[in-house]
C-alpha cells in the first residue's frame, strides 16, 4: 500500500477539509487504497493556520460592517448575517472535526518524540535544504517535519510519497521519499486506476459464476483423489484392512471467495468451497469374525462395504488472468488447495 505524506500547504490549498481533492484523499485512505501519514507537528500547523485564516475573516467582517456593508442596513436580514463569531469556539469545533477526519481516514499519526536534531542543525549551518533561503529560521518547522518523517520511514521500512505545494519540498531528495510535482495529477491517475480496478473486481464476480464449472471441478477432482488414496482412510475404519474403495461421489454445496492479491494482469482469489462427499470402503465384516485358537488370531469369512460421508470446507487459491472484460481466461490457475494438507477424515465408527 502506498503511503502519502500530506504537507500543511495541501490542506490550506484545499480549504482544509472542504476541498474536493482532500475529501477524495481522506476517502481513499479510509478505504485503504492508500495510507495518509501526518506528523503531529503538521496537525498543529494546520490548526494554527486555520485559526489565522479565521481571524482574518473575522477582521474583514468588522471592517465591512463599518464601511461599505452599511448599505445592507437597508435590508436588516442581510446586515444581521454579518455577525462576529466566537473565534475560540469555532476553532475548537474545527480542531475536533479535523481530528475525527484523520481517525476516520485511518491516517498514521507520527507523534512528537525524542529525535536526533543533529542532522537538522547541520543542514542549517551548511545552508542545505530547507535552509537555502535568506530567512532560514522560519524553515525550522519544515526541517523538523522532514527529520521526523525520515526517521519514521527508516524505522518502519516505509517509502512515503510527498504531497506539498512547496517547490523546494517537492524537489527534496531522500532514499525513503518519493516526490510528485502535482498531487492533483497523482490523484487523477490514482482515481483512474481505482476505477479500472473496480471494473475488474466487478467483472471477476461475473467470471467467478460463469467459470464455476471449470474451477469447481479442480476442487472436486482433488477431493476424489483424496478419497481414492487408501492411506487417508485407515483412520475412518479404525485401522481395518482396506481392500477396495468404490462409489465415490462429490458435490459442491456452496462457495465464497475473497480477493487476496491484484496485479496488472491477474487477480488472486481464495475460494472457500463447502464440499459434500461419500465413499464406500471395502473392509472385513465384523459380523463374520471368528477366533482361531490354533494360531490365536481373528479371521473373517466375509467382507462388506462401509459407507463414509461428510462435508468439509476446502480453502483453494486460484490466480485468475483478468486484464479487462475483453482479455481474460476462464481457466483459473490452481495455486494451492487445502493449505497443502490432506483431506481431514475422521472416524464415525459406532
């Protein structure tokens, strides 16, 4: 899963939580198409910038009411709408809304912690990014954010894609970072990929049904082969000698599947198939048993078939070649069946 770091500048450009693109990014993170990563310092920056923006609006409302807004006094309903508001209360509501949005998006929050600040000051004294400009001190928050992100990526062995409106940040190079020139273009491409993915997943549901005869016979053939193997049946007949097996029947009662992997050309699924089966096992007939005192052993005059039947849930992994609705294969490739274990057959002997 791709991890995406959202810089404060992205939230500001997207009107914090109201922009269409930020809503899409949060939704994609919630649905696990990507994972948003946000350091706590960015969260604090976003909330502080929102407070500043709100203060500016509040100041402008006051100026408007005293100036050109006076003409609205002719229409009291509209003039009264230009009300001052409780800045603290509105900011508190936004802070809560922002926190909830990140939780619902299943975002990863990188917490404040003790960190190695030496690399930050080395960059500061050497004039390295982000301290290349004249007013170097204002770049300390960015430097701390990048250091926190670098350490987190190294610790978790994760690569992050950086979304930012800061051109310097877009050009920042580090082994654990991947940058994009336009998060807007990235999002557009991502949504197209997801649209194609969903089309493939929707078509897979149809293909699963139309190809049922092909993939189910692979499972039923495996069950039949397990029943033909007498080494699997001794536990069923309490260790009696087995002379023959006959009358094997298998039937698929029900099935479900889950997608477990997707690539450009195929989709791997795990099928849970409920299979009913029956087998007749030829063994010695207990009713014809007698004891030979000479050789001190039991013997049997006759043999009879013991009917064994049961149901089992068989987990099977298939790889399905499926690029689109025009390019697919109904012959699913069998990858694994029953976790590479024999069919579990238990004695029902009475």
